[in-house]
């Protein structure tokens, strides 16, 4: 139902308010803010709203003929109650995370329920569980409140129908989300337990991802295979729901497994270890200076007058310069520009390095030491290979 803070480090670049507002409008309809957190209703939510009306409208109309066409309005009210339940669920995640200083960028309510998007933070197994479990706990509280009102009696007709729907919706959302597999909140319990036991967040995420896949298989066996083996035809609406929910969970679980595998390789991502040796020369020099400094064996990074890396010498272009004019050919003539600020400290590694590279343009980055001297050239393809274990296509 959501993707709360348990993934350890989740990041999102801080953007100017205007840019962020534009992104939110592209993603859906901004509904305002609660506790300073932007709430966005994704356009995909209208798909599940329409599905709810189409499926449950006839059911309500059959069960309560007096409603007539109004049954479809009641079904839409049911969709709105589901939306409210999901919103409370996500707010519980966000407000609990706020206690630990984890900033929430926004809450998005969508086809699959919703998710809370966090900015940069660092989690621990215990806090991850608390933030994750806050969502289902909020739904259990709503279900309990609805049950108290139902038990008191006094309601009838549409109000009684909607309150019962509200009770069951929150009870199901709460129970479903504590199932032990990612991307469900209960998967954070598995993730944190394995994380705590092994000291490896990556292993925890992978284990919880497999838990999510097992849940999908169990749902398929129970709602599809079991009726078929009994000689019955699965209910059409339940079959569609199982396929939709199962597909969503399988994709989320697979993404979690992939994320865990990538996280497990983060220790291999080091600017110093992955960079090829390079020397830095002034961009005011000549091709002759490049040939003398590199000797054809080392990458050459040209630096601007202020000492900042500005471009990289292209070996193919360098080879085309005749020896007779090497001294009079500007070094910049055989180089291609680096992106703005495309240089990284040689001690950068892991998540820190990836976050920094994500903000830079281009595919090559100069590596510098504590004195600002160029020591290497880091290529994006090398970083991708280190993370994935596969050479980029």
C-alpha cells in the first residue's frame, strides 16, 4: 500500500517550490497540505474509483433495490472512503517519520493506494519498523472507531452501509499491509529482522522482497487455483482484483530484490577505486604538452585558469594531429567538455557518490584529491558496471 521509510536511505533532490509544484501537477491534482506535507491525487486514482463504481454499484443495487441509480453514488462514496483510509495510512507514516527528523516530500494517492515519498534520511532497523507499522496501526484505529459506532446502533440505510464498508475497508487494509513481504509495510519487519541479524541492509531487503513474491503466489493459489481445483469458476471481480493486486505486489517485490542487490554492491562504488589514472593540464597548453605529459598511457583532463576541470582529451582526436603542428595546436582543439561541476573528490564512495553523480551532467567526471589536483577520470559506464555487475549496452 505504501513505501515508507524503511529502505534505509531514500533521496530526492530538493527543488525550488515552483518546480516542485509543476511536477506535482503533472503527477496529479494537488489537494493542499497537511502538517506541511503536500498531498497529490494521482490521475490513476480515477481508474480504481471507476472500477469500484462499476463493480460494487450493481451489487449494492441488487442488495438494496430501493437505492435505484443511487447505488452507484454510494459506490463512489465507497471509493472516497477508501481514499480517506489510504490518506490516513500515509499520514501516519509521514508523521511518525517526522518524529525522527525524516522529511516527507509528498504523499501521492494513486491506483495502488498511495505512497509517501521521503527526502534524504538514514534509517535504523528499529525506526524503520515503527514508521512502517504506523500505517496499518492507523487503519486498525479507524476500524476500531467504526466498530464502536456500529455497535452503538442507531444507524440505518446508506449511513449504516457506508460505515460497515469503512470498517471492513480499514480492517482489510490494516491486515493486508502487515503481511510479511515488500512492498507491503509488513515486509519492513522481515527486512529489519534480517538486517539486524546479519548487519546487512541489502540482505534484509532481498529477503523481504522474496517474502512479497511468496505472498503473490499464496494469493494466486487461494483465490484462483483453489476454486479451479474444486471445480468452481473464480468470481470475475475477485479474479480481476487478484490479478491487479498480485501484479502490483510482484512488481514491487521484484523492485525491492533488485534494490537490495544494488545496495549490496554499493561498497564497490568508490571514486578512487573505479577511476582510471589521469593527469591534469592547463587548457591553455598545446597538443605537444598533452603528448609529453600523458605519453599515450594516461587520460588527460584539461583545467580552466581557476584550476577547475573543464574538458577531457579525446585520444582519437589527439591521434589526428600531425607531429609538425602539435606545438601550435591548442589543447582544447582535441578535447570534449565536461559537464558543469563534473568533478568528484577521490574519497567519495557508496551512496554519497551516487547521489552526487545523479546531479551532474555528462558521462565522465574528473577525480580530484584534497589539493584539487586531478588524479583520475571516472566514467559513468564504469560506475554502472560496478553497481549492476553488468556492462552497459
